[in-house]
């Protein structure tokens, strides 16, 4: 798997059509778990870190997160959101850049980033649940 195509700046362009959690769920991008399985944990952590660094640079904050904070945040994200697809990560950070998860007031920290993942996960889970219900109803209706 060529991870270079999933760098933030490339993913933003390549995945611009994945502009809702539903479209992300349907995308053929790999999950964090699949990337870890194929490339190892360090590679997937580095990929998550790249998104956090990109966000920090986008915000042009005066006190960015240090490498240790970024790594710890990436570890927490991978541990709890390993089922997110690259398209989900791209959408989440795009939304954060647009301020959809609240004003950042010139600062970024691991807790804020983690909370974005939690918020997005709630929306994503609701969509996945509704999709599963619809699919179930369709199968039941065709019997």
C-alpha cells in the first residue's frame, strides 16, 4: 500500500467527493487497522501524526503540539478509532479546519483532537446504524 497518496495535502484533493460520513463509509479507502496490518503500527501512527501536524500548520498557531504530544494523541486515536477509514480522517480534519468542531483560539492539543474523533464517531455510528437498519428492512421485505 502506497501511503504517500494518503498524506493530508494529497488526500484533501483525492477524497474531496467523500464529504459526508456516509460517503466515507462507502469509500474504498483502507481503515487504520488495515494500514497497521499491512505496514506496521509505526507507519500508521506516523500517518496520523502527519494529519495533526498539517492541522497545526494550517492554524499557524504560536505554540504547536510537541512531537511527544502528537505521538501520544496518535496512539490514543489509533487505539480507539482503528476502524476509521482514511476518508473519515480526511473529512474529520477538513471539518476541523472549517471550524465545525468549535473555535480553536490559536491553540491545539491532544484533548481537542481526540474530542473531534469522538464527535465524528457519534455521527458516523448513527449513519452506519441507520444504513444497517435499511439493509435489514430491504432483505426482510424481499423475502
